[in-house]
C-alpha cells in the first residue's frame, strides 16, 4: 500500500489532529506544515480561516516532535519574481536550520535550489523534495537538482494526470511525490504568468471540473507504477474530518462522491456526484481532441452540477443572488 503525505491545517485542535493521524500512521508518510518565521501565501490565507494559524503551526511542531509521525516543513518562495538578497537568504536558511534542530524534523519541501543545497550540506539525512509550486515540465529542468543528489521531486500541481511526464521522470531515476486532489485546470491559460500558483486561483471560476487535476481513487491502481508517495492538498481545509476522510477514501481505491475528495463537509452538496460516472478515459485524455470526443459535454449535460464553479464562496454567492436555499 502506497502512503500519503498530508498537510496540517492550522487548527487549534492539535490533539484531535494528532489522534486521527496516529490512527492512520501506517498510511501517512509525513505531515507537512509551515516553517516558523517564514511566511508563505498559505500562511497569509489561512490566517483568515484558522485563528492564530501561525501559533497553531508552531504548537503542532512542538506537540508532534516526540511522536512517531514524520514532519516536513515547507520553504517555498512566496513570489518567484522577487529575488532574495544574500542576507535575506541567509536569514531564511538559519530559520530553517533552527526549526530542523528544535523540532526533530524529517524533511523539507522547497522551490529554492540554493536553500536546498545549503540545508542538505548541513543535514545530509534530511529528506528534501521539490515543491509542487515549482513550475518545471521538462526533464532537463530538474537536471541541476538531480546533479546535486536531489532525486525526490513533486511535479507541478497540475501534472497529476500527465502520465507520459511521470513515466519519463520515473525512467530517469526520480522518485515521485504526486499531488492527487488538486483542482487546477490541466490546460490553465494563466499558468505561465502565475508566479507562485496562487494568482491562478482565479481560474477556479471556470466550469471545466472534469479537466482539472484531481485523481480518482481507482486510478491509483494505474499510477502506482510511477508514484512513490501520494500527496493530499489538506492545508486549507477547515475541518479535521475533511483531512483524514480523503485518506480513507483513497486508501480504499473505491468510487465515492466527488465532493469527498476535496471539499469541506459543509459544502459537500456542490459535487455530490459519484465518481463511478467519470470514465477512466479521462485519466489519459490529452485535451487536444475535445471536438471529436465529447465525453465531457455529455457528462455536463447529464450532470449539470459539474458545470458549477469549484469555489464554495462563489457558489453560495450565486445561490443567494437567485434567492435559492
């Protein structure tokens, strides 16, 4: 059974989170969270969802450091277009080093090659993986990482159903950590101008839910050949149940309600359609023959709910405008 990496969601119910994680520790490879003192876009966003988010993340690191759970910190550039000065970079590296030593950390995910090299020299046993926010779609893009001994990579967040790409990476000696319940569009037109992936969140307004990047539980049986660890997007979840329930669903590899994979329980009615209606051919779809295929159009007609935008806030706003309950 392949294991899963999950994100700590910043809740103040840390004991409840750890209790659920311990129950599933045979399924959990590691739990990733913020590095103290280093703000990411998720840090800023989640401050609005969980009161005292930053403090809760630090408390989580403190509470988990003596457990059997493996903890990974995230050290992503908040904006790829801003280059750190040497002093700023050194300050970040020292904060990461302090966290590694203080909290007995297992690993680190980063977009910054210099940070990765420096930390690896200091802590050679630390598992370092590239971040899914690193927009590399070509084997050659990873060459400098591989040459420095970093063969553990997380392809971009919209690569989950790009089997040819995963196959090439695997055949060239990379270990793959794959995000499987993302909802970005595979053919997102904003990706090239999206510095840190967060700006393209506007594309969630489109109605192409069937072309987005989530992977169905039964498709893991196919992806197992290429993937070493499956990663779940859970840091932005409000409820603890919506973090651990998807693990159980994916581990079962059975069909489920589409909403169970990536939506908080309060909004589960949005995509309350069983994944059994989604054909396996969509896993292999290259998105270049839509005019000939028409499968998505047929499903949109049969299940109009698929045409709803993903964003719960936008969905509820539309309902309120129409006076719907």
